[in-house]
C-alpha cells in the first residue's frame, strides 16, 4: 500500500466558496499529479509537478491552481467553486514517472 | 494522437468464472503498460506493469499479456471472486518526455455475481 493521502475524502460546498484539496506523500517522490475523473470516464491530467517549485498544467483545462513548496505536499485550490467543478479528484505520485501511486481521491460536490 | 481503447466497456460474470479484458493503444514511443484496479470511490491500485520486452506477467489470479507489435494487451482474471468487481484501467506510458506521460483508457467495469 502506497503512502499517499488525500483529504478530505468527501466535500460538499456551496458555489463561490474557496476550497483546497490536500495531497501528501511520504515516499519522497519528486513527481506528483492531479487527475480529474467523472463517473464512468477516464482520468484526465489537470496538473503535475517535477519537484519543489515546479508546477505545470495538464491536458484538461482547469480553473484550479496548485503549489509545490515541499516535496511531500501538493495541494490543489479552487478560488471560487462552481457546480461544473463537481467531480472526483485523484492525486498521484511517482518515483521516476514509471509507475504512479494514487491516493483514495476526493469526491467534490458543489451545490 | 496517443490513445488507449478498452473493451468491453462493461462485463458481468458469475463468481468462479474466468474473463479477459482487452486494451489497444496507439501511444508512441512506448515505454510501459500497466493495468490498474479501481474500486468504486477509491484511487486506482496497480496490478501489473510490463515493458516492451515482456509479453506476460502474473499477479495471483491476474495475468496480463502484451503484444508490442500489434499494440494490444489483455488482462485475464481466473476464478473470479465477488471482490473482483471493480473498474480495470489500462494505462500506457510514453518515453518521449522526462515526465513519462500516462495515457488512461476509460476502463472496463467488471461485475461479479454470486
């Protein structure tokens, strides 16, 4: 079992609120990723990081932002949540980009 | 365009039966292929990983095959159990970048009935 944690597991929040989804890993991996997944659909890469102070946007356009101040921590922030942001968000880390270890995910519902 | 296609989209089998899931990809240059199991509401968990030179790998009741020439992979589940009910995702990585980009299939939703 990989040591990568996401909090919260479930979040229901009102439109316009600012939220931060937490992701932490204790494996010392340099590469970290955020994916968005709608029910029954594939995972879409929205952000990734090569290491501290490195962040890049992924394939799927997202209004979220990320930061990587510490190796183990890769939080994702939505400044103003909207119903279209309702989805599952999965965080992953990788030692060399060969294999990804996933967190349990955060299921976000914006009402 | 790099793509990963999986079939069938969904599958229902009886407990104890075997099944085979398919994955076709167009990712190039190819680095490796992985099968993940994703339980509902949870993150994917890796089952097998294969590189270009490997054509079969087993993990308990799970056996994955890879044909790098035809760009096809299969995941065979033997003697299915109720706990096998999940989505099985094929993930292909390229070696065209230092990131090792991951390309995900949509998954096959497997349901095992008692």
